[in-house]
């Protein structure tokens, strides 16, 4: 295994194109970090130069969001399209978490910060494979449909701003997953697809922790710099997130993850118009 530092291992995941290979490497590196921590000899963080964009397989084709075909969710093809979109999001999440580890080693953070994001990357890797298994059970596969080319924009926009990255990726984008996943679960329950329901329930339960990691470390950095977390969050989201936050919100799960309503409601179009 190459990459004897955590940052080096993170960069190695980012440089791996194939989704199954990327997630296998992600699992292996997460286990190496975890085992070294358990033995009381944590791996050195090191430094790395992560790529501007992670390696990607030849498929799916990445299209402008306006050009991604819309499919009716009630059909089998619509459900396959929904699963494909989820798989793409999960694969991006694997890269986002490893990129967070590799890109910001110049900011002194407790080892617990790395424990959290390695765990999140490990779980996102599991999520990707669960959804790929569901696609294959439907006679499809990851890469069969085009995907949204704008998914890495949040990472590019916050490449030099750790607080901005935490605000936009876990506390906005992943929090959105908490809002929409219950509806998806209900949709696949109605279709009788128990394999996908089980996969989405695992994802839903674990994503709460990922949002919570974002909130925890965002508040940690605000405390370090004696900043008001809510004001800074609003400023960073308005700076880096393109558009408004869209209700309805899953207030219960957001609160469980450390996101109170006064963080997100002021960033909606309704509130901003007042």
C-alpha cells in the first residue's frame, strides 16, 4: 500500500477513477487509519497536493444540469435514473471527504477531525456500493446514464477556505439529503423494492452524522476565532452556494445534526425577500 501518510492516502483515493476501485481503496485506507489509531500510533498526517478534480471513469457522461434528461419517477426507468443520481452523489461524497482531509492539512486540527472525516469517507464508500448493487439488481449499472457536471463546484469554490467547505458541503449539500431521502424511501417502498429501501435507510441514518461532523467542526473553528457561528454561516453560504436553500426542511434530523432553524431559514428565497 502506497501513501504512508493520511494526506497521501487521501490523494491516492482522489487519483483513482473507477468507482468500485476508488471505494475499495477508500475502505482500505480508512481501516489503516482506524487500526493505527486503535494501536495508539496514529499515522502521520503529512501533506499532499490533491488534484483540482478527482479522477473519474469514462462513464457516466457529465452534462450541464439543464441537459440531464428528466424521467418520470413512477416508472422503472425513472427509479433507475434516481438510483443512478444517488450513486453519483455518493461517489462525489467519497471524494469530497478525502479532499477535505488532503487539502487543509495546513490548518491545525485535532486528530478527532480526521477520525470523523475518515469515517464519513468510509461510510460514503459503502453507500456508493449499496446503490450500485441496487442498480445492478435492476439490470442497470453505474455509468449507464449521464450525470450532473456541477457537483464538484462546491469543492472548487471552497478550495482555499476550510470553514466555507464545512458550511457548504456537509451543512448545506448533505443536509439537503436529510430533507429528500424520506420521500425517496417512501417511493421505493411503494414500488416494493425492498433492497433499495434497506440501502436508503442505511444512508439516511449515517448521513445525519456527516452533517453533524460539519456542524461540530464549523463551530470549533468559529470558537477558535471568536466568531458568531450563525452570522459566519450565513455569510459563507451566501458567498459560496449558488442559489437559495429550498424548503421543506427535515427540521428534526437537522436539529439532531446540530443545525437549528435560524441557520437555514434565513437563506431561503421566502426569507430573503422580506
